[in-house]
């Protein structure tokens, strides 16, 4: 990674335009994915089951709403801080801490909701249980290794987006250790893969549908929010 450009906040038009950079594409792709998800709800068995008094459809809606809320939250916080230091003006030195708390709550809810969905809709995916257990185990390995690599080589602060808040992180080197030696986007390639585990562990069609939505949607975030930000921050 190169050092950031000197005055990227003033290079290309108004702050509002920069905040919304790429978001029409984000909105369009989100609409396409929601339409595909809606079509998937017609699959036989995908609405079967309930858990804790909520139907499988309720769990689908909660999981999808949380995924969208999480990524919109990150977009807004990253952009208003990167292009205007708005969170720092309001919250001072605690800006990243407050953002981090919101991020942590939303990202932890993602697997919780998908596991609840998988249990609600268990037994609807037409595969042998032992096959599902084996695939779940195979998916778990890269997720655990990714968490280890983030902690030891990358840091969770960088994973949360500290470089949008603190210019000192913008000269940090590109990490090529641990799982990052295989891909710089390990969190999107392997980390989000953990959301597929409930689909195979509980043999759930609904959990598989939401995992597919979430896996595609995280790449929408990457191409329309994170990638433009990295280009502006690192040059």
C-alpha cells in the first residue's frame, strides 16, 4: 500500500458527493439481490418451521434486515468520518469506540440470526446429515484461521476500519501473512463463509438462501464502498 494522497477530501467535488460515491450502484445491486431472495422464497420447504415463537419467514426477514443495516451503518460511518470528520466532531476521541460498539453488535448478530434461522428450518435441505456435518466442519476451519490471522497479523481495529478515523493507520503495510497470503480479501472470501455453516449443519434451505444473499451482498459493499475508500485513502 502507498501512503495516502495529501488532500483527498478536497480533490473531487463536494463532501456530499463523496459520501454517496458508488451508492447508487450499491442500491441497485441490493434491489437485485432482494428480488432474487424473494424468488427463492417460493422453493418448497423454505418457509417450514419456527423457533422461539417466530416463523422461519420472520427469521429470514430479521437476518436480511440485519445484514443490510450493518452494511449501511458501515457506509455512513466510514464516509461521514472520512470526508468530514463528523463523528469525531460529535464524539471526540471516543468516535471510533462508539462506531466499533455498533459494528460489533451488528456483526455478531449476523451468525446468531442465521443459526436461529437454520434451526427453525432444519431438515429441509435435501442432503444426508453426515454430508452436512462434514461440509460444516470444512467451512469452520478457514473461519477459525481467518480470525486467528486477523488477531495476530491484521488487528481487529483495522478490520473495523480504523483507517477511516485515524490517519496514522494509513501508512500501515499490506498484510501478506496467515490467511492473507492467499487473498487480501480473506474476510470476504473465507470469513463470510461461516454464514453457510448453519445451512449445512441443520440442513436448512432457508439458511442457505440467506447465506447466499449475505455472501453476494458483502461483495456489493466491497465494490461500491470499501474499494473506492481504499483508493482515496491509499492512492
